[in-house]
């Protein structure tokens, strides 16, 4: 721990959160990564000044609904590399949050309230067991990066077409048999990673994505038409296949 505003317990061999934490209700940063925590007490909701909370690389099986009682949580929330099977609906109350990492857990779904995270710029949900995304995800118009590698996705909700700010989309190692129609027309999409799916064909409309700079199709058995390939390469898009 360095000072009252930054509580640093990174790699401190913790199995429980120290009582010292609760004596600093004005703390702005709480770092608890790389420990052996199995639960997060409801008292976490009393730390109203937190803007950053790092709980990555622990053994958490659940997180309490009180996680949504942190109105100042606006920068980072790390929950990656735990044993979470679900996230509380109260997460949707973190409307100022910019970065959320829930990767490397055991999630099969994301809460419908996800769409309320109006300030979210980057969402990482890689290496879970997601078979679908909530329709509400299309409300995240500030989202620039979406990382979904290593899930069980076969399709995306059409609402994804509303992600007008999306620059980078990673769909690597899922179960797509076709490029999701929901991506058609995304105005700012620059990088699209579709490696290691089950694609067989690239639709013509991919060449019409106005900002596309890199398209990764490796480890698919995909046919790319000459006209589409020429159109992409003519405007400098790198196609890997």
C-alpha cells in the first residue's frame, strides 16, 4: 500500500481482503490482482471514490451486486482470470466505466444490463464460454474495441450494427460459419480478426466497409472472390488468409 488514495495489494498472497482496506473509504485505486481471493465482500460497495478496481488473476467464483454501487468507477474494472460463471445485473449501473475486462472466466452469457454502460470504450470477454451476446450491446456507441476470442459464438445480434465507434473487433477462435451480417456498414471498423473459425466464403459487402485496414482470415477454409480481394487491396487493406 502506497498512500490512502492508492491501495496496492498486488501479489500479496492474500486469501481475504485486509481490514485496512475498509479504513480508507476515500481510496481511488484498489489493486488486488494476482492473489488467491475466492470471494469479494459486499462491503466493496462502500468504497464510493474508487475509479479503478483490479481483481484480476484471483479465484473469485462470484462478485456481489454491490459492485454496482461504485458511482466513481470510471476508468478500469479488471475481473479477468477468475472462476466467474455469471456477472451481476447491477454491473449496468457503472455507466461511467471506460474499460471492462471479464476475460478468462467461465461465463456463458453477459447480462442484458451491459447495454447501460454508456461510457464503455473497451470490452474484453475473451476465453469464456459465451454462445451469445445480449441485444443491448448495440447501445454501446462509445465502444472502440471488442475482444471475444475463444468463445462459442456462431452469430452476433443485429444490434452490433449500432456500434458506430467500433474500431477493432476480435472474433478469433469461435464457431462462425459466415461473416456476421451485423458487421455490415460499421463506419469506423479498422481491424477485423476472424481467424480459426469455420468460414467458407467472404461476402461482397466486406469490401464496402469504409475504414477497414486489416482483415485476418487465417485458419479458415474460406474462398475470397477476386473482385472482393482487389477492392480491399486497392484501398490498402491488408488481407491475411
